[in-house]
C-alpha cells in the first residue's frame, strides 16, 4: 500500500461487502429509522440512509442488521449492536440520493463481523 492510500484509509479492519437492510434506533430522536448496509468490518459498518435522516457525527445508535427475507451471511441477521456515528458523507446525495453513514461498533462486534 502506498503512503497516499495509508493516509486516506485509517481503518483497522478490512471491510467486506454486505448489502442487507438495517434499522437503527436513533438515540437523539428516540426513533427507529431505516437504512441499508453497504459493507461491514470488525470495527463498524457503512450504511446508506434516506437524505432527510437527522444523523450527525458522534450520535449514538443501536443497529439491527438484516431481516427475515435478507440474503447474505446469516450470522449477522437479527443482531443488535450499539454503535456511534463517526462519519456522515453528504456528497453521496448527488449520486445515490442518500447519505452514507459510517458507524463504529461500541463494545463487541456482531457475531461474524470478526471474520469480515
């Protein structure tokens, strides 16, 4: 990996693609909100959420990964994990119409994320 790549990517864990629905309890508003997981690692995940979702860096969330009709690694489904929002990318609005939100897991990652 070149020095430029190291400077941009400070992640400690390798990401694995995981395209499944998520929902998350947004602590500041007390609401359960929808999203879509894009990728996951031992340390966190990236999800897309609707453009009007009131997310900010530093906010606490509790994420539920996958659902009954989800396709993908079943070890993630039905799991809840506490996390903190570490990044909100509003530039994705231009290409996807959604916000890209990076979260870091607080405490233990969901089962299977250690292998991701």
